[in-house]
C-alpha cells in the first residue's frame, strides 16, 4: 500500500508499520517464540514502564541516557520507558521467579524505545525478542542459547546465518596474569581494538609474543581454535580458551552446518558479559541480527546466558510469507467462507448487493479470486 | 510459578506477566489477528508514542487526561504515550492509506498506557486489539464487524458470548425531531440513564408517550425489535430503527446462535459513535470483552465501523491452552528433540552429564516425561 502522506506526521525515528510489514513482524516474533517455547523457554512480559532505579540498575545503567522518563503521579517517583528488556527479564528471574527450579528458561518479546536515534540507526522504537537461560554455568547452556538463536533465525528463512564468538574476558584476564600496568593495558586495548599488530609488536615483551599471536586469532573457527590451542597461556586464560573449545564443540553437535567464526580479542559488551559472548550475522543485514552471551542476572548475580534478537533487522533479510489467495465472496454469501479459510485462504465479503462485474470488483479490492455462477474463478 | 517478591517492585497498576499468563496473552492476540486476517483485515502497527496533537485529535481528546507526555528532544515538541490505538489506526487509514481501495479492513494489537488507574480497574497498561472497517456505510459492514468480533471470541473459547446493541444517536435525533428544549433534553437524558420510567412519565407530552415506550426497549432482541417496530417514530428516528433491524438480521445470518440484546436508550460512547454501537459480554467477565460501533475516521470523517477487544479481560474468561507434554532429554542427546517438537511436545535439554535419577530431575524441572534406556517414560 502506498505512503500518501509525509512521514512528518510522526516524530523522527518513529514509524507506522503498514501492510504487509506489521504482519511480517508478528510472523518473526511468533516464529521465534514458538521455537524457543518448543525448547522449554516460557514467555514472560514485563511492563513498558517501571521505576527508573530498577530499570537502570546494574547493567541497565548503560541505557540511562537512552531512556525516556515520566513522573509517576501515583508514587511521585520517576519511571523509565524501557530501552532494553533484558534487565527486566533478569529482574523477573531473580526476584519473582527466584524459587522456580533452575535452570530457568525464559523468553520474551516487546517494544523498546530510546530518546534519540543515531545517524546509522535513526529508529527510536524497536521490537526486541530474546531468550534467557538462568542458573546454569554449564558450557551446554552457552551452546544451547547460541544454537537455538541461530537455528530459529535459519528456520525463519534467514540465509547464511553465521555466529561470531568472542571472549571479552580473555584480554583482561591475561593482562592481570601478566601484571601489566594500567597504562600498558590502555595502550594494548587501543591497539587490539584497531587490530594494529605493529603497535602490539612495538610494546615488546611480554606483550608482543602473546598478544601478537592473539590478534591473529580472528576468523574461521577451526583455524582460530588451532592457533589458540598452540598458545602457551597462563592458567586463568587457558581455562577460558578451554571453555570456548567446549562450547564450540557443543554448538557443532547441535548445528553441524552452522558457520562459526571467532574473534579472541573483540571487546564489545565486556562491561556486561562475563564469559563467552556472540553476535549473529547474515549477508545483507543492516547489522547484527542477534547478540548475546554470559552475564550475571539480577542483584543475586546468578549465572546466566542469554540472547537478544533484533526483530527489525531480521525483517530486512527474510522473505515475507507467501501471499495467501484472497477470495471475494458475493454479498450475503458466507457459506463458503469457513471452508476456504480452513485451507489458508483469505475471504473478503462484498458489503453491497448488485455489483455487476465481480471480477473487476475483486481486482479493485486486491483479491486474487472471485465467485461467478457459484464457481470460484481466478482474477485474470 | 510463585510470586516471591513484593509487587512494590513495580509502580501501582503495572505488572509482570509470568508463565503461563504471558503465553496466554500472546495466544489470545494471535488468535484474534488470525481470525481477523482470514476475513481480509490486514495488520498495521502504529508507534507507542507520537505527537500529542495527533494522538489527542478529535475523538482522541477523550484520552487526554489519561495520556503520559514526554518531551521529544529531537523536535522539542510534546509527544504522548498512547492510551488508545483506535485514533492511530484511523489516522493511518485516512492519511497513509488514503489511496488504498475501500472498504479498507485493518486490524491491530499493542500495548496502551494510562496515567492513573481507577478503583475498579487499577491497571495502567493494557493489551488492546481490534479491527476497523473503513469506507463503507453498509449495514453489512456493521454486521461483519459485530459477528467477526463475537465469533473470534467464541473461537478462543469464551463461553456464552452475547452482544448488546445500542443506538446512541436515537435519543438525540428524537429530541431534535420533537423540538425539545435543552432543559427538557437534559432532564430526559438523566431519567433515561437511570431507566427511571416514572420520571419520564412525569414529563408529560410529547415525551411521556414515546420515551415511556422507548425506555422499555431494552432486553432480548426479538422482543425489543417488535416493540420498537410498533412505535410511531418520526422519519429520522425511524430510519435509525430500520437500520438496526437490518443489522440485526444480517448478524443473525452470520452467527445464527449468537445471543443478542438491544438497549435503545443506552447512551455511552455517544460522543464518539455516529450510529449503531455495541458491547460484547460473557458470564464471569470483569467487564465488557469488546466494544465498538460506527464512527467517522480521521479528519476526512470517513464512514467507518470498528471494534476494540480488551485482551486482559478476555484472558480472565478463557481456559489456557492445554499444557503440552514436557520431555527432559538426556545430556547431549538432541537427536529426538525435533521429532517430539513436531508432535507439539516441549523438549528440555539436560545441561549436565551424569545425573543419576532422570525421573527425579524431570520432576524437579516440571517435566512430564523423561528418557530412560532410550525409552520415553512418564514421570510417575
């Protein structure tokens, strides 16, 4: 359907989803929820607004500047309009569902808002969906969440799903074990973020050997895991590498064909993630389709792993469900409606009697079929 | 699952939907959307916030005191957090979809917020769903919307669905035709609202005859239509009665078993509705399940009829979908997962190896089935 009026009707970064986009979005969300649900993830739904201090607690602090505030006239306290749902789901898991058996599997979907868009993503309202697996530290939990998210996206028709695995705690742990000074750590971090191998070499021992190798640990999973395996890592760093190896093996078993890459020095999300983190990509997508990893949930700091799916981005890389045939039914004749609907057809009732040319009327109403002399015919 | 922490965590009137409520809500919404969609209603999704003046335009003005406001840092203009979606859908229909062929059938669902709850309904966030049929004045349009909303609720398992039909324009039209003074009209309206037949009789001619009869036109549809039919109404009022008769006949054809009542002097919603309006009830519900009627859409004042479904109220009167069997799968053994899931089962993976008593573990994880020696067994 055409867009006849200026979008200036709506504030910047906000938009109406028209047909067929709104239905496609619902299709993505219900597909994800059905897939997660089939694996034991139960749906929760936190409110759109809640007290600012709960919403922006702990890891939520990162969303503070993105969050609209409104005064609650009842309590006279400030409330925030959520910019992210994961903090809310962690709150539910660790408070209201504190006594539910572990591991606790939850999934969710809803709208989030942010105060301002960016140049790259001007949108200010997004559909977020996700799953959280709370109360297990097992590598099998990491693997389950990764494989489930990637599998659900593939099931929705996303072509060429790939997962990039990161170890955001590896570099800090190594820095500690090597007793690098804060200044050296800052220089090193900058060099690693820019993948600047020359700068790393210039830093001399003990940085140049280990990090010079680590910076090359980026790319196809088997190559990287072999390279990582050859490194002589101190104990804490070696444990993290071994865990990554375990998770990779488990993901492989769950999804043998999945394209996997590793970037051992990737740092994003470090403030939040406490172990393996990951991003899910597909060719042609505007950005990541999903992002997740290990974290600690709630004030109780429960071990958890989760994944957020960016539904709007997913919508950009899947084909909409095939158009269903639309049958224009004669005025007052609904006898056939249910039978056609049960075969997946859409039926559209004529609301006026005596329309002379039902085929022309069907075409006008974007129907693919109409009834003539009791027979269903295709619009020519 | 149990509620272990005080609800004081959330502002008054806001709540977390826990399992199984969040899934039940999604089930209601997807059922409604699927049903409306099968009848040609296409989904739209307006944003949660938009400029105050658009949101509170025309019929939206009624929601003004319920609407949270936030400043838009981009435009420096005030935005409102919607308290109702029908105004937004009418805006979409009459602006962005102004050139889409008529009749235009749209459906929608989303969250709405209001600043304060009431004693009766303390909630401040609701799930709204609905359908709008825009650009037709035919009685068949009224009947379609009524039958579709009632039918979708019945299909969701609501028992004893009944529709109360109202004619909010009848009394004002009669007052005009009888040239009653504003004072008399006010007294009459108060008497009718209280169904006070004695007060109506005391008002003498010409009020007492006509309105004394009209006030009795409330109840089972056949009785009321017969009574209305016997009234000697002036032309404009008679036209409205005849239209009601047409709509009743058409609804009967679409849903022969539907329980119908009529209240000819019911006044609620008059400010908004321009023709027949209706409310849908069911025994045991906290209030109306749905409400709708004729109105004029957008600044273009297009003829329209629509219906809003109160999803939270519907949830109170339907049985949740039957629990699906939950199968606890042994560690690392996912081979069977897809096969069981395709039969509608939920599979839950063990995340640790070497659990000695899989039946006890299945019970602990609220599973109904587990695997022992390669066989699926029921938890005893």
